[in-house]
C-alpha cells in the first residue's frame, strides 16, 4: 500500500511550548502529554471528518464497552525531525495494517488510509513545536479505536471513537536489562489476543512484570502457554537472540505481536549480510548456547524503546548470562539513522509532512 503525501493544514491550532519546557533528554517517554487530540466518531455508517479537540475536553463513557469489556485497540508510532529540518512519519502504512488487524479481531470499525494519515499528520502539525531537534527525540503518536456506546452488556458497540494522542519523547537512552523467564503466568495463548495490540494484553502482562521486579529483575521474558519452553516476547517488546551467528526472533504464530521495529530490524540485519530468521527458540537451547559460547547477544525491540540489550535471563536453574557482541548497538544505530532520515535509504518507510 502506498500512502500519498498529505496536504498541509494551515488553519489548525498550534500548541506553544510552555514555560520551563524541559530539554529533550529530560522528556522521557509518555510523561508529557500534548494538549490536543485528533478525534473522529463512527456511528455505524462511517467515520466523521477528523477534528482537533483539547485533551481536557475529551470524555469517556464509564459504562462503555471500552471501560467495562476492554473493547479498544491502539498503535504506537513516531514522527521524527530529519537533519534537514523536515518532519516525517515512520512506516505509517504498516502501523495502519496492524491497527486494522487488531480492530477486526475485536470487531471494531477499521480506518481507511486517508483518515489515518490525515489524522496523524494533523496531530504532528498541531504539536510540531514540541518535536525535539533531529537526533534528540520524537513525537510518539498513539492512534486508538475504542467502543463509545454507553450501555452494559458484551456486544458490538453502535458507536466508536478514533483518537490520536501525542507525547513528545526523548530518544531512547542506551541501557541493558536483566529479565526473568516466567514459567507460571502467561501473556498469550493460541487462539487468543496475543497478535492484537489491545489493552487486555498489557493488563495481562502487568503481573509478570511485577513478579520479575520482586525477584530483582527489570522485566519478564514470556514463554509459550502450553509447555513454558519456547521464548515469546520480552516484556512489551519483541525478542531477538543471536545463536551461532544466526539472528533469531520467534515466529508470528498468533501469540506474538507483529512489531514494526521487528520487521525493520529483520530487513536491516539481512541487508548487512546477517543470517536473520523467524524461528522458535527454546529456553534450554538458549542456556546451552550460553554454556557453549555460541550465544552472541539478546535484545528486545519496539517503537518506544528501539533496541534494548538483554544482559541476563533469570530462571529457576540460575541466571543465563548474555554476552554483548556489539550487535544490539550497531543495529540500533543503523535503525536510528533510517528512522530519522539521516540517510536516504528506505525512503518508502518515511512519509514527509
């Protein structure tokens, strides 16, 4: 699918920077919410034209299917300022495909590409003053579709709302994580919601995160529901491991989210000559690779975090120490240049505003 270059919107309000606006490195992620939303409503016949709404004026029906039954899906994507001063969205077409796939799974109305792109462009234009300089951060966009009909009882709602929330964010800082392999709780199971980007998946993962932290780890490695043997996701991130020179990520089996960063890294890794593949990886296989010296690295990846190195994976049999062969840093640096438009490669991944 090709998304056309959007037209500028000269009559939109423009958010001004508040006094004492922090430096980009102090923004963090998700802590500073921009003052406007872009919204559109669906009445069963179709979506209304997108409009700008002050975030403080947004309402949410408490008896709606969203609050009561979790009928909502969302995306997370970024807008960057390129070194030449231009502004662009990164891979919006893939985010739209995933959002609509999630919507179909929960019987929510899908978006057409014109509304999606126009709303995301408007969200960036309204808040462009909050977009950090090139290389120092981004505008993180959270497109969301949720049931908006106020009535109890599990059903397909008659009214829905689509919105785009914006949060200016720092560039993800380098860090490494110690992870706990969870063998009791599960995040997703075959036939469930694991491949949909919906709040239920994240709510289900909170206990695993907190249990990992109680053990002194930073986050959780999810394993398969049936045997607790096969690696799944790394917290809320997709997972990669390098064993014997091969870069592996669990396949999209219906329990794994089809990450945009995951897809980008597979392509970038193959471009450099790496043997990168979607393949099931067992926890025992990882332990054996570490013991034999065949384990090169492990990392999580996602839109918010880009790449985060994994330094250790805790298990009931003891920690698996994960080496750092430099690949997470080099792949992360390569991805950053492409995302920010610092190189001309992959122009179809960037939609200029």
